[in-house]
C-alpha cells in the first residue's frame, strides 16, 4: 500500500451525496498536492464535474485496478453487493492490499455478507455518513469508522467530513447509522404531528416553527421544520434531499435492527406507515419529510 500521506483512492457512485463528497475530496487533495482520485459511475456524464476538478475518470470498474482504497456511495445493499463482486472480479490484484470503504446506508446483513466475501488481501470497512446534501456540499458530514480509524479519518476530515465517530466493527457501524437515521425520522414524525395538531387548533405552522427554532436550534429540526412550513407546507414535494422510498428503506432497516435485539421501535413503525401512505397517495419521489402529509390527512377525517 502507498504511504499514508498519498494513498491512491477511488470513488464509485456519484449520486447527490457521493458527488458532493467526491468533489470535496478531490478539491482537498489538489490543495494538499496529493494524487487525484479516480472516479467511476454507471452514468459516465456524472464524472465530468470531477474530471474538471482534476480527477481521473474510469470507464469501467476495472479501470480502478491498483488502488489502495475504494470508497462506495450507492443507493442500497443490492448495488453494494454487485459493485463489490465487480471490484473483486476486475479491479483487485491478489498480491496487493485493498481497502473497500462503504459509505452507503445498508442493512447489517449486507455488511456481514461483504465481510464474509472478502479475500485475504481485501478489507471491507463500513464508513457511513450522517448529514443531508447541504452538509455534504459543505464538507460538514459526520463520518463513522469501524477499522483503520486514523487512516480513514485523515482522508475524510476535513475533506468531506467535519468529524468522525469510531465504533468497534463494521456491523456495529451499519447498525449505528441506521439507528441515527431513525432518530432523524423520529424528529420528522414529531414535527409533523405537532404541526398538524397546531394547525387544527388554530396555531399557524409559521408560529409553531418559531418555538422550534428557539428551543431546538439544530440541523434536523431547523432543516425539516423549514420544509414543513415553506410553500404553504408543500415544499417537500419539490425540495427533495432524501426520497420517500429511501426513507422507507432506512426506517425499515431500523425496525429490523430492533427486532434482532428482541425489541420494537414504535415511532419507526408509525413513521413507516406514514411514508407508505405518501408513497401510495402522493409520490415515492417526494422528500421523506412529506410523511407529515399523512398526519394532515388524519386530521381531516
């Protein structure tokens, strides 16, 4: 493996979050006079912004052969599995050490699968991140590490994250991220419930939001509270950071993690029902904060 000061890094997956993280990583490495990252995305045009910043574009995953670390930023576990299989098939040299860092939010069973799938010369590390797209663009994410903490911290902070939290192993990292996302869903659920009742008793959303801003001046409350107020409460239909389908995936994972521990997450179950209602009666592509629309519907019964 190259020296810790200039590892050869690859990046696969340039969705909203992945693109922001990869761009910030490339900018940081340019300023630090480090080697450029190599990027691959199935839709090749999404690599153009990275190339303009100095990154190398791979036309296939095999073009990432010989790297020290490959970061993944994908939509779900199926994408992670197929991508890992392709890396091991075409981008891995058996006599060279490789670390695969997955920033995707995945079910713990996917993490266990990946750990079992790795040959001796490849190490899989679950490295999920917390933060919405604006935080990704601002390099203000929270990065979870589960192995090679110092190495991954030095790559990610301050390039695309503001801090790291270390846990004991990759499976715990996956569970940690899922439970953190559940907390965000719980914030949205509580905001939606309070706003719906406030509206019914004659307190405007705008007025109630003044209370939220004064008492809970932190990102999830302010960010999602703003969406529930803006555009007469309809901003979630067009200001999309994380979709209803994505929310159902993550909340469903949280329910599964609780079941595996012999417990329940009643708020998660309720949020899932509301997201399901929006998917069926609104759009699966709205922002997941639109789960509040199900609460408004209930208030009209």
